[in-house]
């Protein structure tokens, strides 16, 4: 279906309909989980009493949540490995060129954003305490290297 041919009102209506459907599915799943917990509690209450039944319900749902978390973690690890492999292949196909300080800093910021943010804060603190050093570093970084004559 060509979404470009639709008017904005129709697109908004489709998005809102999809959101309503997703909300209905989530609500029904929540009701099903509560019903299953109650049924398990009622079943266990006759055999091991109320505290034991509550503990069994908590244990069963903790195991389910742990299993779901393990599945999600494995899926995320698989996607991350596939992305890393695709990135390595893309980089291998690029011609090798010497990267400068700015390019290396930019790639580090993309790979480790929190580390880059910490380095930026540290650089800002140093700049506040010693602005002359910052001016020296900037002029040194922007200056073109002098060619040696032999």
C-alpha cells in the first residue's frame, strides 16, 4: 500500500487504530495472567494452604519472567553479534586510510557514548580551570604540520 497517496488524516487514523489494537491485546494478556495466577492460587490453596499457595504463584511467575528475560537477552545478543559482523564486513570493504584524532574521537563517541560524555565533562572542567591550556591545545590541533626540508 502506498502511504504517500494517503492523506495525513488517514495515516493518523491507521496509527491510532494500531495503537488501540495493541492496547487491547496488552489488556487481554494482563487479564489472562491475573486469571492464571488466581487459578494456580486456588488449586494450591487446598493442598498447601494460603501462604504456600501465594509462594508457589510468586515462584511460578518469577520463573516465567526469568525465562522471558533470558530469551530477550539471547535475542539481543544475537542481534548485536549480527550487527557487529555486518559492521566489520563494511569496514573491511572500505579502503584503509589513516584516521585523524577527530575521526578517532568521533568513532569512540559512537561506540561508547557514556565514556565520551564523561570525557566531555572532564574537558569542560579542565577548560574552566585553565583556559590558556585549552587555547594552546586548540591551536596545536588546528595547525598544519610543518614540512621538513631535507
